[in-house]
C-alpha cells in the first residue's frame, strides 16, 4: 500500500462509480479519504548520502546515494572557477549539511542546494579535470581526473539548425555557429560562442593581456572571420578576434589590465564573462602579486658561500653591492631561468637577510641588524626635530575659513603640528600664522594647499504641485396640483361675487409664473396653492416649469431645477536655492499668523505661527557627479474660511527624505492623492422608488472631488563662474508640472 499512487486511487474510484455498486455516497467518500493519505506526500527522490574515494592515478570517485532510481542528470563544467555541476530533477536533498568537505586530489568540496523541485550538486575543484558520470539504479557515480579517452561530459543533445550546413574538413566535426558580444548590467563584457554541439571541447588560456579560447576540431565560417572592436561598450574587453588555426578555431579576446574572467557553458552556448575589478580589488591584487622584472639567469651551486652568490649577482646586474660583516653562511641552490631580482629575494629570505637599494647601490645585512640601524636613524631624526629652531610663517587662505583650518591643525585627533608648534589666525585678513620647524611648515603648506580650494556649488530647484479637479451635480423637483375658480365668472357663466375654492397638496410652497403659462384662467397666488412634492435644488443654476395637464378644475404643475459645477485648479510653487557642497541651505516664503496665548501668570501675549513654503537641503556631491540630498519641503496654507476664535487653521503638507539623484535629473520625492465621492438622495417614500416616474418624487446630489500633491526636485551642479547666472531669466524648458504628473 505504500507504493499506491494517486493514479491507481483514481482508477479504483472510477470503477466504483461505473460498476453500479451501491456503496452509498458517505461510504465511498470515506474510502477515498482513507486511501489518499496512503499516497506519498511528494514524489521527490531524496539524496541520502555522499561517498568518495581516492583511486590510482590521482583519480577521485564520488557516489551519490538516493532513495530511488533517477534518470541521467544534466551536467556542465566551468573553468574559472573550476567546477562540475549536476542538476538532479525531482530530487530533494536529505543531507545533514549543504557542504561536504572532501580535499582529495583535485576535489576540494561538494555542495548540494535544493530549489524549484530539483537539487544542484556543485563539485569544487582546484583545477579543471576531465570527468565521467554514470547512473545505475539509485546511485550516481562521478569519476574525476579520468584519462581523456574515457572522459565524457553528458549534455543535452544538440538541436539541429534549419538552413545551415556547416563545412567539414579533414578531422573537423562541424563549424562554429556564431560569435557575439554583449555588455552586462554591471559593466561586464560577455563573449558568446555558439558551439557546433554541447560535446565540443574548449580550452581557455591567459596570455598577457589576451585570453585565448581554442575550440577543438571545428571550422570557422568566412562570415565569422573578423575582429570586433568593442571599446565603446566600456567593459574590460577591447576587441574580439576570431581566426582558424589548423583544425581548430582560435578566439583571442584583448582586455584591459584589471579584470577577472569566468568561463561557463549551457548546452551549445559557451560564455566568457569579464568583470571589471573595483579600486579596492585592484589594490589588493597588486599587493599580493610580486612583480619581478629583472633579466633571467640560471644558478646551480652546491654548498657555496652566501657572500659569493651575492658577488655573482652584483657582477651580473652591474649594481654596486655592500654586504655587512655579519653576512655569513653557506647555501645550496638550483635556479633555472628566473629573474635575478627574484633569485636575490629567495636567497635573502632563506638566510634571514634584508636589503635596501639606494640608486644603484644595494646594501645587504641581517634583518635584525638593519631594523636596529633604521630605528637608530629614526631616533636621531626625532632628536634633531626636537632641537630644530622654530620659524614663523604667514599663509594666506583664499577660499576656506582660516578659523576652520586652525581648528583642524590644532585638533587633538591629529599630529599635524610638532610638540612645540602653534597656529593662530587673523579673521580680518583670513590669514594663518604658523610657528613650527622648517619641515613641519613645509607639510602644513601642502595641507593648506590641498584644502584651500573652491567648493563646488549646487542649485536645487523644487516644485510643489497641488492640482484639484472638482465636479458636482444636483437634480431637484417641485410638483403641485391646485383647483382655482376664475374670480369673475362661475363655471355656469354667472358673475362670481368673490367666493372660490382651493385644493392642493399638504406642503407649503408656490410654483411661480403659473399665471403666465395660462393667463386669466388658472392662477396660484403665493401662499395659496400648497405643493405635493417640494424637493428643489438649494442653489439652482437653472430650472424649468411645466403644465402637465388639466384634470377637471385641477391644474397639474411641475418645476425641475438642476445645478452642475466643475472646477480645475493647479498651484505650482517653485523654490530654488544655491548652496555649497555639504552646506545646509534654507529658503522660505509665506506669512506668520498671530494668535493669543496665556502664560502661567495669567498674562495674555501674542504669538505667531508660520504658514510658509520652505525648502531645507544639504547636498553632497559624489565623485561620479551625482548628488546626495538631505531634503525637507514644507507647503503650509492658512484656511481663513474655518477660523476658530478668529485664528485660521493651517493646512500642512511636508516631505522629509534622503535621495541620490543624477546631475540635472528630476525626481519625484512623493505624492498624495485624495479623492472624495459623495451621493445624497431625498425622496418621497415608495413613490421615489418607482421606475421613471420616481424621478418626480426625489432629488439627488453627486460630488466628486480630486486633489493631488506632488513634490519634484532637480539638482544641478554649477560650473565655476555661472553661479551668478543661475537665476537669470531663461526660456522654459522641459515638461510642465501637469505633464510630469502624467
């Protein structure tokens, strides 16, 4: 039952339904619910264990034990870093640790990572080696560093390409399909080579500033025999040149000095990726790399005196060599075709010696002796500095503040002045007065020259846009019925003596101008004809009266009123301010609202509350000409329509943030969108719900108010000499605020 699958469960269930067996719905449902838990929760095979062993010939065998049978895994290899990667579809990792240290032969470790219903096994190698993969039942065996004749790299079968018939020569399998170049998102240069098949062998070697990719047993079509100049892509790759080489294809990639590259393959696509090194990585690489540029020589001596070897090196290089009397001992060495400076460094390190080169004179002595000598020289220089005479010097400061430089020079956190030195400043002439030794004065002049430079300036332009779009529509109705006799004649034609009767609704009201509609026949004097429905618009912008008809002596009258209002507004506030790098600037405009407040003693005083448009900004210019801004923008408006004890409230809108922006780029700091929709309806119960006719017994009011607040900021780094022109009138350029909002 443990191997029961969901397919067999469905088959059994279908048999019960189709065979006509009357199990009853509850019993059948219970049977299905009992069978389902017996199915496995997941169909994934589990990677249970990793075993490895060292074989003769520096060969390594790794066995992956799984809980069930698996198909042949997909595998590929990379050269830099050297790795073999296996993708196990439908396999879950059951290892205790993700990384298994191996350290046998060329194999360093194995890492298994589970993701997306598969497990990727990565074998980290010290160098690229041939490998072979075999699958038998529930075990996968990987043989590494096997003989080249037995090594295979299983890959997906190559896909045929329609319309291409690669040329074939003696010993050539097929031709390279394509060679292309792409730039990565972070400045990487990627050389993409489409191989004839996934099993094509590619070797990559580094020769100076060139990386050579050699494709074995392949031909190169004439259209791909070319040189691609890719300097404009701003990557470590300068050019890509492809050419045939006997039965192989050679692709030479010319690069810059500082880069690191990675080679990897997926199916037929072979990729060489060149990543530029950062400044810190370049410096670290230079520190770790010993550069020897001397002429090459060979030395082979048995038990020779160290002084004699040093004399030989001096004769070979033509340098003057001075060896201390304490340089003694003998050495045996065999060096073949090595630079002379590297040979000298090896000899000195093996015997505990050090050297100092001054011009073309090389001094050699034991390390301890040389360190003691240099320490004594430093102590002597320190004594001379302590006894050196003091001198005074005036240093003119042009752009910086002399007071700020004085505080920097006298700070306890540095040692810019000697123990006897002092510095002061004259604020009127912005001059430094420094008193110290001649050596220290020279250092201070250099420091002031570095710091006393014009500071770059930034103009920050902000736009605060408040846009609104309002819509309102009201519909109302008044409906009345009245019976009125003519004051001069009765219905039978006799003269009326002034007696007449009235009939109408129960609501007080009067529909005007009814006498103009039917003169001298039906009139509704004010206050006489009440209304049946009185639901008009409060402030109508238009209306119309209707005589609906006459029923006997009754006159039916209708008045429709309506109001529709639309409004659009846009308030654009654009404060601009210029400030120096890392200096805070503030600009504000508005008004102060007075209000009364009481103190603890009971006295009443007048205080003021600001309602202003204000921009606070502190810019920082980055080395790549971008601007980091600490911003605070306020837009306050007094609301005089809603005063409280004569004091209006203040509508506040503000944003405070830090943002990094390119020079001249406009960025939206933030925005608030408000929408208020209202719908009001008044009606006569039941009658107002009638279709169509119900509109005669109700009034409706709709409102839709939209308000949007957006804050735009544009920093511009000013060139020297144009700060005074920043506010000069100029033709408008760029999109309008409404276009920016769209």
